[in-house]
C-alpha cells in the first residue's frame, strides 16, 4: 500500500517538472517546445537566454546576443525572437504565434530579410488540419517588434485529407489546384508509439523516412532521418533524460559521425533550465546560452 501511495504522490511531480517538451523532437526550434502546463503553473512570463561563445583554449566571449521567449497567462508561447550578427550589424528574427479556442496554432508569423511571412492553419472539428496557407504579410506597424497587419498576400494554399487505421495515419496533401502531390504516413506500434514516418512524392516516387526509438519510460531516445531513402545518407539525434524526464543531452550525428553535443543544465532546486551548451565536436567550439526568468 505504501508503494502505491508513493506512486500517487509522484504523479503530479513528474507531470509538472518538465519545462521542455520533446515529444515532437523539436526542442530549440522555431516551434513551441515548452510544456504549457509547466509554464502556466509556474507563472513564467518571459525566458531570456544571453549568448556567449568559447573557442578551444580561449576565454569565454560575450556576444551581446539573446534568445527570448514570451508567454501568455495560459502558458502558451506568444513570441520568440533571436538576435544574430549579420555582416557588420546585429539583426533579429521574430516568431509570433496565434491560437484558436482549442489551443491549436492558427498563425505562425516570421520575419525575414524581406519583411514578414506567415503560415496559417485551419482545422476540422476533430482537430485535424484541413488547410495551410503561406502568405507574405505587410507590416504597417512601427518596427519588426510591433507588427500590425496590413495587406496579406496569399502565395500558396494547400489542403489535406486524412485516413486512419489501428496502425497508421495517412495525410494526403493537395496543391493549389487541388491535385494530390504528397502522401505522409505515420506508423504506430501496438502500444501506440510512433515508429516511423514516411513522406512520398506522388510524381517522382521520391521517399523520405524518419524512424524513432524510445527508452524504458516511453520517451524518444533516438530519431533518425533519411532524406532520400534510396541513398544511405542520414542524420540522427540521440536524447538522454534525467530521472524526472527532463531532457539533458542531445547528440547529433551525420552518417554515423558525431557532429554536435548539446547539454542542458538545470537549477537543481527549481528544475528550471539554467543554461544550454552547444559543442561542435570537431573544433570544440562551444556556444553558451544562460537563461533568466520573469514572472506574472
């Protein structure tokens, strides 16, 4: 009986201590990779990462660059922006996210050297994506950080149809003219875990495949991508977690060669992410991102 009481007490801890959501293997990408429940319960408003670098046998250099994430009171990622050095000046890329009442992303807007573009999504009553449009968006606001939508130009619009069985989920993609050009199929094992994703182009039959492996707790331990299945080239990411399920390491490989080691350091008292270390294996060049938090 004591064992079952212990398990019950641990369940809410394990469910709320994870800051990073790696179920889609997209941490530190342009997408939302945070557990909304964790952000909401801890009333996190803003996470700012300041960047420094270290070359082999050299001292750490401050870069005056930041990666910043802004959240609403529901724990949803509203905006992230990244500063970077562009030629002789510093520039910033902005990503902004909008949601419907079901917490699905309806618009993801991104800045680039030409202005802004957005991907816009529509869903059916079951939450499946019906369409996706790529648009160029006119900013009539004062600057990139204060975007105000003017004219929106729809460039490409695709639609989707879905078919599901016990072991597969297939998505057909149709181009602007309503012609099917791609089939994306997800394969599940008997436990409901994704084992493989396959993308096939209808015209030239080109196929790309992603495979997945899991650890004993059902967390993704390895993702391998074959961009052209007829060739041997592949990239792989291997993941390691701590006892609470927090992501600790990401090791990246190209054709079996170890390219990059990513190490996530947590504050042991709060389990908040304290720093991210990104090491280039060949040169031992390290990017260091230190994080600080603001709260509602």
